[in-house]
């Protein structure tokens, strides 16, 4: 794996050529869907001529293919956007380009970011960087594998319920899901607007901090963004860390527990106080999530109808055109989520499902708030298992959803949460731990993780 | 456990603007039944008197000036994305 500093002060053209060559050599992983070679090389030459400058001048990166970018397609790994060429770039990409970074291509994902394994991509599954028979995790699977394979030092991802953290954990890299509202979502394909966040995957926490510092901040094009609060900090004194006991039950893979416990021991050795705490509503978080999020998906995906952009099916009436374009353009998981959303929002069911879920969400947030009165940081494994086998969970959507059980609570509450490597199973599969913080404590989480990285 | 029939699936598909193929209906019926069965566990929670949470930004009333901004994108570039156009407008088949 590579870090940002390896790419600074050297030939930008060589950086880009090397990264593109590496992406091509790694084709069997199916992590990268497209390369924007011409535009990337043009920008590299501008960097080398001194026409583009900045703190990341000449550093190549890859964005998940749900970020709108110039110089190639933006597909969201779906058939309906298969040939879509965006007329604009997302704010996060613009901010990185303003610092001289170079987007070389787009990473694979579950179509419209619906999934936890990147098996729902319309363009084929992404394979785990360590074991090609296993999943990359998802939905930012391509982003995680591209970092783990050393194609680029960092990638951008989106995290609605764990889509950065879980693939980061499955591939042994750092993944950051910031506080809701930290990074502008302008120009990013929307999934569930009340929990969608944009974050970074990198080989180390230092690089993640560098990128977060650049992409965070208020954007007038996204009214949900917070005034810029992200600023790197250092750890002062020792912290109080709560390990959520409901996330360490016998349902969790023993090797995942072992790696988590070894990380806890390291925290203790560094002088931090670590205690067991209870988040009793953890077991309901997934049910809340799979009501709220499909409801928002059914609304957000209404725009893909084959009329103004994207693939249009042959049809003789407008209604047929909508129905057929959507049926052909979406994968099964998209359809399941849209229809569940229609179900929980339909009259007669709204109170029982959607309203009940949003009330339960308040109770979950209250429980988090109470814990944060006594603790600085909460800790869980990122996922109950290491990367599972390709095809193992595809026939059972509920089983697949359970991979998100540890990560959805922070999403529903809008809290920052990061995934950091904690060790390996005996078979060599990476295991990650999740650190969850108070709102706007993103930099503290990263500083704590960085101090632990130096301990290893 | 809520039972979902094939016609329920077709009704949800209609609400969702999805024209499903026949073989999709059966597999979706099983999946939807299982998912709805799973999310029904929220019935166990007493939420009476609890305010719902619809957003987690802590922000209120984010204002902007009421001025037209095309965000740097011209009409022609957007029209170019449409599968069919005529006379500067997006063309669709007959409505009825």
C-alpha cells in the first residue's frame, strides 16, 4: 500500500501513469469500473508544468462511481446510468482538484450503493484484496480494494449505513464516515438523504485526516452542510472509551472478537480507560434503518425514469416507458428497497412503520447521548464477521443486511465513526474496529486511531 | 407474520413505477415478506410520547438569496443528456 507522501514532489505524469498501469494489472479484482486517462494525464502535465499547484499536487486518487466527475462516465454501477456523462463535478472532487489531486478513475460499488458486498453491481462483483474468493464488502467495495491493492493512496466513498467502514474493515484499510453534514453531497448520487455521508478510505489515519481537512466544510450547494469544524487535533491526556457489550456477544465471530480485544488491550496499555457499556437499542437499529432508508430511497430514486437522462426502454406510452426503463435499469436489490419504501410509506402503514421507526430513532439517539455524557469514544467491531465468501449471502437479503448491524446505529444518529485495522484472522483476513464519537468529534477519533497506529 | 400476495407485489410495483417481469414477482414476494417480518420487530418498542427524528443536522432554516443560479451548467448541456429531444424540448411517447 502507498501513502500520500510517496506521490508528492515527484513527476505527476509518472504518478498517474503508474497508478493507471497498476489499475490495469489489477483488473481481475474488478475494483475499478472506468479510467479517465486522458483528463488525468492532461492534469498531470499541468501539475508538472507548475500550472496546477496545491497541497496534493500530482497525487492520484479514485472516486466511488456515484460521484459525478468530468472526463468519463458516472454509472452508480447501474444499467440505467451505464453511459451517463455528468455535466458537472461533485464538490468533494472540485475541492480535491483545487489542491492539485488527480482523479484517475471510478470505483465499483453495489448499484446505487445498495448493498454490503459489492455483489449488487450491475458490472460484476469486486473481489476482496486479500482473498479473491471473498467479497470486498460494500457498498464502497471498489474504493476499499483500490487502496488495499496500492493502486492509489486514497479513495472517496459514501457511507449511508456502513458502506465505507465495512469494506475498509474487510480489506485492512482506514475508513472514515464523518459527522452527518461534514462534507458536501452536491454532485453525489443520493441514496438516503437523512444518513448519506461522504468520506475517505486510506492506508493510514494521517492521510485520512489530510483528505478530510480538504473536503469538509459548508457548501451553499448543499444546505445540510455544517460550517467547517474539521481541524486536526492531537490527543491530550487519556480518554474514556466504552465498549458496547451488545456488539460483543456470541453472535460475533470469535476471531473478530479476539482482534477487537487485542485493540482494547492496546488502548489500555496506552493509559486509556476502557469499560463495558450497554446500548440496549443496538438490536433494533437495523430494523429502524431498513424502514427509514428504503423510504428515502423510494423517493430519491424516483428521478430515474428514462426521460431526462440515462437509459430509456422502448415503449409506446409514457407509463410503459417509466416502468420498463426502471425495471431494466435497476438491479434486484434496488427494486426490493424501492418497494419496501413504497410499502412503509403507503397510507395505512405509515404510522406503524415509518413513524414508529423515526420515534425509535429518537430513543436510539437519546441512548447515545446518555453514553457520551460519561464516555469520549464508543467502540465496537466494524462487522460481526470478516469478509465472507462471494455468493454466501446473496440468496438471503436479511442475512446480507446483518453485515451492517454494528455500523447503522452511528448513521441513524449522524455520529462520526471510523474503521481502523485491528489485526487479522488466522487465515489472514483483516479485522477492523469501529470508533464512534460525539457529533463533530471526527478529528478526535482520527487522532486517537493515529496514536494507536504508532503503538503497533 | 404479514402475508404478501402476488397482487400486493404488483400494487407496490405500480406505486414504485416498476414494470416487473412475471418471474420477478415470485422472488420479490418472498424477499419482501421476509424483510417486512424482520422490521416488524419494532412493534416491541414503546415509543408513545416520543418525538420522531427526521433529520440530524442540528441546523434550522438554512436561508439563501432568492436568485437564479444555473450552477455553471447551460441548458444545452442538460438537453444533450436526454434520450430524445425536439425543438429544445425533451421528447416522450404519448401520455395516454
